[in-house]
């Protein structure tokens, strides 16, 4: 089952029954501002950021609007991963807890690229790893909390994530045929990883151009897997 929908996740999540998702893996939108040469971009290239301080068109949705819906649709014992940068880490941790999740820990994606910054170059992002209800261990307990995956080159989306990283997270927190949800698909990296690992996938993206890119990438992955 691959179910891809173009639209606002706040509307489309209403169609998903309570407790029906095994894993939420998502890279949500958040504001990133460009400030002079100090590089207050949260690890983004300035060329990726428009005049309103936005990396892409739709990033005004607030954490406390979508996180409670994520909690509702996740099954008891299900895991969730929320990606974020330094600037948004603290507010997102607070919002994740307020929504009802229990936080296991914060993981690091080490990108193997670095962006200029006066206060240490930016070369990583955070992944908040949490659960709903009772704790359940990951499938490969030998996985380290710092994960080294190359930042994708020739990106189809300015914040595109490596499929290898998404694959590792999916394999650790789900089993064959489990349902993975990404409510902010972008170019569809989570969906490609879900198809490659034989999981079911529910994906949402608001921007029609990125939706088309995600749809094409995920359909291609399905053809290869067939
Ligand atoms: C950080 S990007 C995700 C990038 C993705 N991880 C990838 O590998 O390409 C977040 C995405 O959320 C989308 N978005 C913003 N608001 C949304 C909403 N209300 N509903 C669904 N998607 C939304 C944006 O258009 C953007 O493409």
C-alpha cells in the first residue's frame, strides 16, 4: 500500500484513523533566517533561502498544530522521528513532549558537508527520537546515535534527506509491511526508503511541484522493487 496525497496535512491527517500508523518519520518545515555573514541559517546555504527567510514556500505551520495529530494516529508503542536544526531543537522538544510523546533521545545526522558559521561550522542536524506509550527497543541495538550519511548532491528539494538515513531509521523501528507516515514529504526520500524496505507508506505534501517530484521518485522505486 502506497498512498500519496497532495494537500495540507492538517486536513488530510483527519482521514487517518487513531492508532493506525506504526512509525512517523518526518522532516517538518520551520523558519530559517539569513542573518549577515555570521551564517544564522541553521545549516542551509543562503542561496536556498528566499527574501522572507524561507527555504521553501510553505513553512508557516506551527509545531503544536501538527504534533498532536501525529500522536493521535500513531499506535501504542509506535516510534516517531522528527528532524530539526539547532535553532528549532528546544521549541520542538517542548512541543513533542506537550503532544504526549516520550522522548528517548536526540540523534545526530552528521552530513559530511559543512556550512560557514562564526560559532562552529554547521555540519549536522538533529533527529528527535520518541515513542507513544510503552518503550520498545529498536531492531538493531548496535546502531550508533551519530549517523554519518552524505548530504545528497543535486537535490530535488533544498532540505532533501539521504535515503540511506531514512532506511536505517525505518529498519530500526518497523517490521515488514508496517505503515510508515511522512506528513511533510518534500521530494519523497522517506517514501523511497519505505518502498525499498517493503513497508506500507502514507505520504503528504502541500506544494504541488514537490508532490510531483515525490510521486515520480516513489513510483520509480516501486517499479524497481516489483
Ligand atoms: C523540510 S521539507 C521535507 C524535505 C524532505 N525530507 C525531503 O527529503 O525532500 C518540508 C516539506 O513540508 C511541506 N509542507 C509545509 N507545510 C505543509 C503542510 N501544511 N502540509 C503538508 N506539507 C507541508 C513543504 O512544502 C516542504 O516540502
